[in-house]
C-alpha cells in the first residue's frame, strides 16, 4: 500500500533490508544546512543593508533608501551565489572521486 513510502523507511530504519542510505541522509543534512545558512545570510544581509542605507529610523523608506537597500541586497546575493557555485562544484568533484 501507500504507507510503505517515506515515513516507514525513515522512521524505523527497518525498511528495505534495514539499511538507511547514507548518501540520502547526507543530502538531507546538506539541504538543512543550506536552508539555515540562507536564513542567517538573509538576516545578516538585512541588518547590514538597513544599517548602511538608512540614516534615521522613520515610518517609511524614501526612494533613495529603497534603491540603496535593493542594490545592497543584489550585491550580497551575487557574492552568495558565487560562493555556493564554488561550493557545489567542489561537492561534485569530491563525489566523483569517491
């Protein structure tokens, strides 16, 4: 039936032959780490960009502040993408050498 899908395999570890796929687990861990990193990055990015761009705390952002924040976040995302591309290609290489 349907219930032999994800839950049983993961929960008990007694699924097909009792072997958990370490590769699968590593992938899931990596995804979780990536998500945590992305959240932390967003937090830091917002902090930094807001501090950099906003002179005085007010009710609303004026036009130049909005532009500044957008530019700041763009640059941040660019460097983040560069880093994660490098990281991914390193992962590929390591996997190829295993």
